[in-house]
C-alpha cells in the first residue's frame, strides 16, 4: 500500500498507471467523490501490495533497501536486475511489503440520542474489522452510585459479530460536563463506591462488556490518591469476573505537571493498576482556541516519550482524533467556535473552493485556507494518510500497545486501509 500526494495536472488514470492499478480501485479505496477533479495536495492511498519507489540522485540498492528494511539482494531479485547494475534517476523499483507487528485498536462511539444511532451503527460496522475494542461513551455516574446509560442500539451485537471486545466507558460527567465535585463525592465515600461497582458489574453482564474503562476527568488534585485507591478496588472486583480494566489519561509530559486536567492522573499508579491506558494525545488545536493542528506530532511524541518512562509501553494506547476543525478567521478569543469536520469533509471543502491542500512537515498535518461565498476567510486543519502514517510510525518506534480513536462517525477511509498495511489487528 502506498500514499500518493496529488500534483497539479495529475489525473486518476495517470496515477493508476504509475502504480499498476486502476482508477476504479483508487476511487473505491479512498471514496473519492469527484474523480475528475482531484485536489492538489490531496493524499490518497494506493491499494496495492507493497509499494513503488522512484530512484533519486545518490540512491543505491543498499541505501534504498536500508530505508525499507529489506536487502539489496531481495530488491535486485524482485525487480529483475543485477545487484551491480547502476541505478538510473527516475527508475521505478518495486518494494515488497514490510513485516507487520501486532497492535490493538479502540474506537469510541458516542450515541448521544436515538436519532444518531443508525448512522453511528453503520460507522461501527465499517470500523469493527479493524478494532480490538468498541467503546460505548458513556455510562454517567450518578451521585447515589447508580449509572445513567447511553442508548446502545445494536452496538453489542456489532461487537460480537466482529469479535470485538465491548468497552464500557464510565465517566464523572454531570450536566454534560466533567464534574470534580461528583468525582470527590464518589471517591471519598466507600459505600457509594461499593454500590457503583456492583451497578457496573450488573450492567456489564447485561450487555456483555468485557473491559471497564474509567474516563474520570478534571478531578481535584486532592483526590489523586483516592482515585488510585478506587481503581485498585475496582480492579480486584473486575478480576473476579475475568474482565479487563482500563483508564483514560490526560496528555502529561511530567509527573508534576500543573492544571486541573492533569494533577489527579497518576501515570505510574495507573500503569501498575490497570491493564492498559488511553492517553488523550489530541486537542492542542481545539474548537475554542486558535487555528492549529489537533494532534501535532512533536507534542504527541513528548507526551508518549514521558509516558513510557512511567509505565510499560505495552500498556499504552495513543489517542488519535478522527476529526479536524474549520476556523472562521480572524480568530477572536471567546468568539465563535471552530466547526468539527471529518477528513472527507475537509477534502470536499478544498475541492468546492478550488484551493490546494498544504502539509506542515514539522507538525505532520495537512491544512488549507479558503474564502466562503459570504466572503469569510477560513482555516482548516485535519488528518490525512500522511499524518496517520506518521503516528503509526511513532507507535511502532515506541513499541506501544496501539491506537484509540475519538470518535467513530467521522469518515476517514484511508485510516482503516493504513491499519491493515502497518499492523495485524489483535482480536480479544
């Protein structure tokens, strides 16, 4: 499989010829809506086994083989050339597929109301072959230790049909916001904790959940140890059922990082207690902030490199956004919020307004600007095949457990293709 970036004047027919495939295969793989109007700078995935490489100045069979983790002898043999024949600039070489490693993948799904369920179910069916876990967001803790359930629709049956572990996401959300007060009430009252845990067990058995996932955010720093103690108690209870337990963690770069999102999340303790964690490595660019990448590779790397000093890499799932944002300019603090969009919607916007997609190589993120029909200027940052491949490379480099997506329901066909090209998806 290969990523191709559309250049000015290129057509699908010409691109397909270059890679020994057909326009129809490329259209199907990338869900291209305007085949006769490709966007300059658009990243498309070429659905072939292996990839092609065009020789550049200074290349040799040995240097190319080293870059693609193969041997000069294998490259020479598979391309039908002598190992001692000088390469010509522009010569096309076939590169065999690289060895894949095992990894786990999670997809959160947020059925906020019954009307959203059919579309989300279809998205879950599409993603399920590539998922280890399907996370139902969320079961909200009540002050009496009961749970407010989300509408689950057919998600349990979709998980079963695809050998996906159903993940029960338990949150301290109250009035649609994470509540430090609710967290304090539960974490400091043993009777409420016991009632909550039994309600979780009863609910999990009813629906078939096999991982209990605590996403408790904005907890008070004073409740850090109480949260750790609660997790230890919960793990003991769920071990009796044979279930996994996981947590969501804020993206920290040190144990002493200040801020109400960070201080109660103890990386080392979570690494010791739970089976795995999801680190929410996104939202540097957010709807209420200035235009910038949602998950720039530099800050993501910093968080994950710190995390592996506190817990085993095999317990860490990198959080990844399936969305971007469309900001109306000029950005004014406290002004209008950016609009969340899928990668497919971003490409549609670039095509509609006939603007090229640019790529920030430092952040490893695509972006563009356009002016709408009312004369308002916009800036868009989103994800594409290149930005996802950069994240997958980081997962492999650090030896992480896998990737967790927030959230299903946002169309990004290239992502799922790249998963199968890079990893063997673990099923539990």
